[in-house]
C-alpha cells in the first residue's frame, strides 16, 4: 500500500562522529521526534519510555520520559552532568497502530545510533514518514478493509449469509464515514456514535424488511474495527507495568468509546420501538467449517491492511493473526470448552507474546509485527459492548454483570499471557 522510506530517501552508508561532538540540541530534537513517531504509531507508554530511554543513552543523553495517550513530557541532559537542562512538553492526539511506520522509525533509530546514518539525515527521514501512505489509494484500501473485516468476523462466527452480507456492507459504509470525519474535528468527536447509529439502522432495516438477523451480533461485527478491545488490553497492560496515569487515561478512553457505540445503538433501537418497527431477530449459526476457515483467512488479510504493515510483512502478520486465533480455539476445545475460553486465550497470548519477542531478537525488528496481530482476534472489545447492551436492553443488572464478567475474564487471561510471555522471552529494545 505504501512505499518504503529507504526507496524515497536513499541515504548513503556513512559513519557518525562521536555523539558528544554532535550538537546537543540536534540530538534532543531527534529523540523528541522519534518519541512523537512511536506515540503516533500506537506504542504503549512503558514500551515507548523504554525505547526512548535506550536510544537517548546511545546518543549520550540522559532522558526522563513520561508518556500518556495524549501527550509526553521529556527531560534531557548530557550523561554524567547530573542534571537535566532541557524539558519538552508535547501535546499529541491518541496514536493509531501503523506497523509499517513503526518498523521504519525503529530502522531509522537503529541506523542513527549505529553510525550508518547521520543524525540530521535520520531526523529528516522521521519527518518524511508523515506523508507516507496518506494517499487516496491508501484510504480506499482502508475502507475496503473495514468492510472485509466486518464480513469475515461474521463468517468466523458462522452467521447466515444475510448476516454476513449485512455486516460487510455496513462495514464499508462505516469505513467511508471514518475517512470522511477524519479531518473534521466536530464530526470526529461523534463519529463512534454516528457509526453505531448507522450500523444499528441498517441492521434493523434489513431485519424488518428483508429477513431475520442475529441483530446484536451483526451490529457488533459491523463495528469490529471501532471496538476498543486493543485499547482496553493496552490500558490494563500499562497499569500492570506501573504506568498508572497512562493506563487509567487509556482505560477511560476505551470505556468512553464503548459508551458512545452503545449510545448510538440504543438511540436507533429506541427510535424503532417508538415508530412501531419490530425487527425479526433469530439466533442462528448454520455455516459449515469451510466458511469459518475461509473467513479466518480473509480476516487476517483485512487486519494486515488495517495494521498498515509493509507488503513484505503481510504473510507474517496474517500468519500471526491466524495462529493466535487457532491456538485459543484448539486449546479451548482440548480442555472441553469453546474457543472463547479464558484458558485458550491465556495460552495464545503467552505463545504469541513470546514468539513476537523471539522474532524481534532474531530479526532486529519490532516484535509488534507478531505480537499485536497475534492477539487482535482475542481482545475483549465486543464482549464489553455486549455487556452494556445486555444491561440496557434487558434492564437486568445480573445480565449486564454476567457479560461484563466475561469481558473481564478475557482481559485477565490476555494480560496474564502478555506478562508471562515477556518473562519467558524478554523484549528487544521494548518494541
């Protein structure tokens, strides 16, 4: 989807002089730019702070980094001087996962600190990442990925063909809405609620006029890309790593997203009740194994598009996403429970985290290429929204508590797997 930076900016191999001879302000500017790029590409606080600290040390700087989902504070000083002379406060929007740019930022940092690229060239290369991939062609692929992800999630759940088609078409429209609201701040604030209203409206209309649907499941599948499951997982992961402010803020942001999605769905359902529209709802999952298998394969391709990885990394990302799902499914069946069991999710998170860290050490590239796709189909975003809907629609606290407890169990299993996976094989430079 995008061209590699090394093809756009072909820098020659040259050795850098000792970093204590390089301008102090230039080194600080490079680290600040690198930190901003890692933040923008979805790096969690503890990983960002660790990576920035490691790069700063190799550049002859002491850096105290403090990161949260909407900004950073970085304090700098020369190693050995015993005091920090420079403080940078940076306000940033919440980051969005972009594995291609994350890998490029990591490559640039490695090239600068190893002497293969001059500091000013590395800074220019980081700045050039801003324009990479921001094309009309890339946006069209993103819209397509929204629709494909929604349809394939419905297929993995073995929903009927009408449900799969409805989820896919709705996903395309939600992807288009996301693109249209991206540069419109007022609309962007309400985009999640608008997307939920669109998904619920289409599903209710189809179930009323055309045929029965697994209504809530179709709506949730349609919005699968918007679900904050990864944000919830990252939030609790940050809390367990003692990044308390960042973890709390990220958790609050994820819950706000769940609330907005729930509000949009509830508004449409309430409006349908007032107008006397009664959708035909039916719980049915008739598809055979080959539909689930085909949907899983296409779904991994959709997530590779959504993670915006490099073309050469598509097989790796797709294999990681499929492996994470299959491990959870096989282990769940082996212990006598379904694929959503916490045992299967724990084992899958542990294995994929360890494999991601091993890949990072072996290839000298970010382990996120394996780790993040490996858990994306396990995160509890849809479970948390389903809990809110159960509470509101049934007006039954016990039903809402049961669904919320299921989401909590998934989250606990994931975090336990991530923690033990990092203990089994430590990360490479935190990424």
